[in-house]
């Protein structure tokens, strides 16, 4: 059964609404990190990594967090801060949505494996419950990658509309 045009348009707007909403959240996450110094320069990032190590990282991530992430903490803190801000801006404005979504998906998977480990003795379903804060965002980013999240309310859509309007007013060629 092929979706109707009306249903397709509604889906486009729903996906765009979700994209803009996730983008606003990432702008909020990133702006306080970029425009303040507590996270990047005064130990906020290291605090969270140490908290992950104390009580909730997947076992294969512990050596990565200790050996690489904490060793390069300030650089990675800036990468996280500006990355969140860039992802948010890209999603809200609707520019480079697929690239931003790919980066967001990788970021969410990294956070999921760094912080959402329910413990070795946990029931299978608890792995999903523990990961809700990151897996929901990961699913949103996956939907933005698969779908056409930039088909409305985006720079791409604005350009397309502007080109169509301009094309209607231009003459097809020189007059004789």
C-alpha cells in the first residue's frame, strides 16, 4: 500500500519537528559547555568520566576511558562541547542533517557504552532500561539518517522553494 501524498507530507513535518526538537536539546547541552568553562576547563568532563568508571561503564570501555579519554580530557571536552553545539545548530537550521545525525549517532553509542552498563548480573531487559537516556536519541539520529529529515523546515527546503519561485519569474530566454 503506497502512502498518500497527505500522509507523506505529514510524515515529513513530523520528522522535521522531531529533528528541530532534538536540535534544540543539543543546543542547550552544548551552549553551557561552550560558553562556560566548568565542563571544558575546570574538571566537569573529567568528573563525568570518573563517575562513569565508578559505577556504570561497559567493561570494554573502561580501558579506553582511563587510557585515552582521561589522558586527553581537555581536548575531548572541547570536542564534546563544540560537537554538541554543532549537531544542535545543524539540526535546528536543517543544514548537513545527515552528517550531524551520523556524528550524533556515534556520540550516543559512545555515551551508551560509557555510562549505561546495568551490571554483569542484570537481566537482559535491564540493559535497555539503563540505556534509555542515550538509546532514544540514537534512534532519533538513525531516523534522521534513514529518512529525509531535511525535506521541510530546512535550508535545503528553503533553497528549493526559493529556486522554484525565482524560476517562475524568469523569462525562458532573450526576447526577439
